[in-house]
C-alpha cells in the first residue's frame, strides 16, 4: 500500500512551495489514486519505474523526472518574471508546480512490470496515454481545469491546442529532460572524449 506519507516524502520539497493547501492535498490524492489503479502497492517498486519507455532512461525514474521537469519549468517561469520589465501574461506558480508534479502521473496507469525486471506499456496505456488518464483523475478529484489542461496538453496531445502558459513551460522542460537521452540513445549526443 502506498501512503500519503510516501508521496509527501518523494515530492516534499516542491509540495511545500504550493501555497494553497487544498491544491497540495489534491496533488497527493491524484498520485495515490493513480498508484492504486495502476496496481502499484509499494513505493520502492514505483521508484523503479522508468520515466519513458521510448528510450533508455539510464536509470532516471519517474519521480526524479517529475521533480526535474517541475524545477526546470519553475526556472523558465522565474527567468521571464525576473527579467521582463513587463510580463505579458500572468504566471501562476501554484498551478505550475501542481501541474509539473502531475504531468506524468498517468504513467502509473500506462506502464506495468514485464515480469522480467523491466516495464512495458499496459492495456490501459494502449487505450489512453498518460496525458489522458492523468487528466481524467485530476478532473475527478476536482482540480482546476487549468491543471487538467497542463496534464492533458503537456505532450503531443496538446500540439496546436489552447493552453495555459504553464502548460508551455512544463512541455519545454519535459522535452529538455527527454531529448538528451533520446540523442544519447541514437548516438547523436556529442560529449567530451
Ligand atoms: Fe514528462
């Protein structure tokens, strides 16, 4: 059984930056529902979930990815807010952090163990990718539709669709966390000899 404390231990640093306590609680609730529905009953097993099945993630797990993407998006948002003399749009940092922490929560339903210490796409994942399953749970627990937008539209499902500004920050941070590994896998990442 995965507990509220397990999730709070994993995401504590970022959860503490969400000022709205109801929002903070709902982020944890979504992770717990997704874990239950995905059949994950042990936080240690969840720490072994790779953040992507599309390339070798070199041991970077779903939790680490989620934290890195959220911090990356925060960096993008803060850079603009601190630098522009006039920000042309409002950035909601609570929304950004909550959306970042939840953008890939649907992967708990999309991925399952293959029985050989690896992971494969689940039946649920073939029916609905993680942006859809994650958005559905966020909607179910009553999170604001803007956070549903971040989850639903952070990936290719959101291409060309209306988005809150925080969705764009999460999308770009997500790509920045994924692309170097994809390049590495293809032998296209230039590194020092
Ligand atoms: Fe992601």
